[in-house]
């Protein structure tokens, strides 16, 4: 379809580059979200630029994704990987680099959609300076995260303050699940405007391989019971719970169980310590012969891994959404997940998978057993899982909902602007 007069919008994702490989170091769901939301919006008639921080002089400054969607890497701070907790001081430079970039364009950005608290700060600055509306997706809430970790970083106070200001003042916050919205309300602020629009997945990419074909490709025998984890290596992902649960399952069955733990970098990277820790737990439990660590799995290989598995386990201590869950479901693989956050939204217990209390090894073991030992039920769960993703979690559907929201924000902004003047930010009402 040809769209005339495309509206130019900026997706800002300072630390989550939509054009890089995901699944290692800090790159995960946010990178995927920004990329596929951006690409889908461009196919629906928007002119989309996705802004991120350049982390190496070798990286191209611009990556074209579709004819109307590109990643733009701005220089803000040293051109090297900086952990996200240390990026805040470089944000004013990011704002300036954005303004310089916009200066060269024929038409300005009409709206900003920021991602994660760092980008919310950038978005709030730009929204004020340019008098344009802002939507924001948190991806993770400091108020939730800091409840679950023992060492609180120095940046915590700043992050919590920025997250509160963001919720109370930006034009619209996008919660990706009702559970995330409830956490914002109970832990961040009772004020501000929230819409719920879920994350999505590529339903034409995930779900194209049968289990038999996938197993043949990966050299897995049809009778093996395959338990899969996919994701970053981070203690809060709960991979330890999974290893210990599989150890319990394995001890009480005669079936041949195989555990595949996908994701993560090689030693020497920021997520290497957790990978070493998990590998030593696997060794200590005597699971080495049944466990595989294939490392980071490409988006091209992932449909095969998901399809080959009998069950995908998402044992996170917390997830605002959890893209891996819907990717596995799209491939017809049921999910056993932690009974937390967005997993309570994506997994329909007893219909598309099961939920277990986080960190509860016995409950995870029991849930995994139920799926592994009832193949017919497992297949029924898988079929229902695929249907659930098709109806609720496609990127095209998600982008259409975001597009409608942007149109509303643009209209509100133009109504609020005095005649002949650029749109001013809206006065915020309490939701
Ligand atoms: N991922 C990947 N390769 C890997 C591990 C993960 O491509 O080896 C992708 C995965 O497919 C998903 C994203 O990384 O799209 C993880 O998103 P999720 O929301 O599950 O977790 P987050 O990283 O945001 O905590």
C-alpha cells in the first residue's frame, strides 16, 4: 500500500539497540520490541526513526530496516558498551545529538515513544523542548526490581524519581499487561494516564516448523523429553530454579530428559558470571550429560528450538511481559512460567501452560512433569497456545493499537495548541 504524507515519529531506546543481536549481555526483549514495533508501524504508514546510543565506532550510524524505518545511532558518551546503570550522565548529550539530527530533516518529529526509564528522561526533555506528545513503555520498573535484589545500585534514587515523574506527566504510559499497570499504580504513582497494549511476536516466523522436523534438524530423538529455556543470563531470570527442578523430574522418571539452556555470551562478557554459576550448578547436580548450553540463539534458529521442545520454562523472579513466552506459544509449545507479572497475562493456566510460584523448585518440577508425562494434553495446550498468540499478540495488531494511540495523542496535542501555534504539551489529568 502507498501512504502519502507519512507522519514522522521517533522511538527512543537509548540502551536497547533495535538493530543488534539479542540474547546476550543486556540485549533482550526491549531491543526486539522496539525493532518490530518500528517495522510494523512503518508498514502501517508511519515514518519511523529508532534512536539508540552508538557503542562502537565500527557500528554504522544508520541501519535501514524497511523503506520507512531505520535505526539511528547517536553519539552520547564514549563509543563503547556502558552498563545501563551508568548511562544517565550521558543523556543530555543524547538529547543534543537528537536535536542536531532533527535539524537536518525536512520535517520534524511529531511524537516520541520512549522505552525504559533512561529514554523516558530523554523523551521528557525532547517533548518539552519540541512541544510534542510522548508515549512511554517502561519494560522494567525500578520499584519492582529493587524489591528483588540485594545490592541496590547508586542510580536507584534517580531512576525511581524519573519513573514517577514520567508516569505522572507524559501524555500516555503504555503498560504491556494489566499486571504491569497494577504495579505502576501501587508502586509508582496513582496519577498519570496508562493504556494497556501488549507486546507482540512474529506469528509468521514463530510457528513454521513441526516438532518432528525441528528434532530432526537438531538431532533430537522423537522419544526424548525436551525442556527448554531461552533468554538472557541474569540471576533474576531464575535459571537456577529450572536446573534444580529438572534435577527432581529426572530423578523420578525413566524417560530420557534433555535440558537446553539457550542464550548468553561467552565468558568475559557482562553476563558471563551468571552463565558460569549456572554451569557449575548443573555440574554439581550431575546434569551435565543431559544439559546443553547452545549459547545465544539467533532469531532464525529460535523457531526450531521452540518447536523441538516439549515445554518451554520461563522461571523468572519477575517479568513485566516476557517475549519468550509468546514466542514459544506461537510455536505450539506450552509454557511453564513463574506466577508473576506479565506471565499471568500471557500464560492461561491449564489452557496454554502452567504457572508456579517463583523460585519454588518443587512446584516447577511438578508442573514440568505434568506436561512431559501427558503428551496428548501437552499437544492440546500447544494448539491453544498458538491460537492465543494469533488472536492477541501479533506485532501487526500491537502496532495498530499503538498507531491508534499516537493518532489520539496527536489530535489532543493539536486541540490543545492555540490556533497557528505548534502543539503544546497537554496538561495531565489523573487516570
Ligand atoms: N533471545 C534471542 N536469542 C537468545 C535469547 C533470547 O534472540 O539466545 C530473544 C528472545 O527471542 C526474546 C528476547 O531475546 O525475543 C528476550 O525477551 P524477554 O521479554 O523474554 O526477556 P528480557 O530480555 O526482556 O528480559
